[in-house]
């Protein structure tokens, strides 16, 4: 069974975007942006492929 008091004691809030930006080195930020761009491109390719398959 889940002990909610114990789980809440473990909780740590996530950093806000401005805190993340200031904690990352500029090259790390570029790496993160590159990864997100790659993921977005892959999703776009999948969507286009699905659209073509639906029309066939």
C-alpha cells in the first residue's frame, strides 16, 4: 500500500524554466535544443507517413 506521507516527504519540486536555463552551460542548452528538434522532426515524419497510409 502507498504511504502518502512518506511519498510527500520525498517530493522535490521541479525547477522553473528560468532556473533550468541558468543552471545549464550554453553548450548543454544547445544539445537539449538539438534533441528536441530531432524529436519534433521524427514526430512530423511519423505524422506524414500515417497520413499517406490513410489515403491509400
